[in-house]
C-alpha cells in the first residue's frame, strides 16, 4: 500500500476521497505531511473522510507520529497519520 502524501496546496476533498478509497480497499491508510500547511490539509481531509466512511458504517481512528524522511538527500521531519478502523 502506498503512502498518501499531502502538500499544503492539496485539495482536501481529493485527499479525503483517497483516504476513504484506501480504507475501503485495504482497511488501513497512511498519510504523510511535511509542514504546517500540509498537516492542516491532512487533518481537514481526515474529517471529510470520516464522514464519507461513516455513511458506509466504517468508523475510523487516527494515530499521529513524527517520522524522519529523506528528500533530495536531506532528512526532514514529517507527520505520519495512520488511519485504522475502530
């Protein structure tokens, strides 16, 4: 399963749809965001996805953590949001 990577300019509805789709298919999703704007978009998308999935009777929880990722040879700290069914 791929990581859903979110940017500050990502459309929340599109990210929410991706989260919901991955949850329906794999029962587990991982979102990664670097920077305040990207984390903001990720959290808003999670709220939307929660509503989409609730219509299907799927209740989700989110487990946040910091992770180090390498981008262009530099190590950056990202927020990783693991989404699982409750």
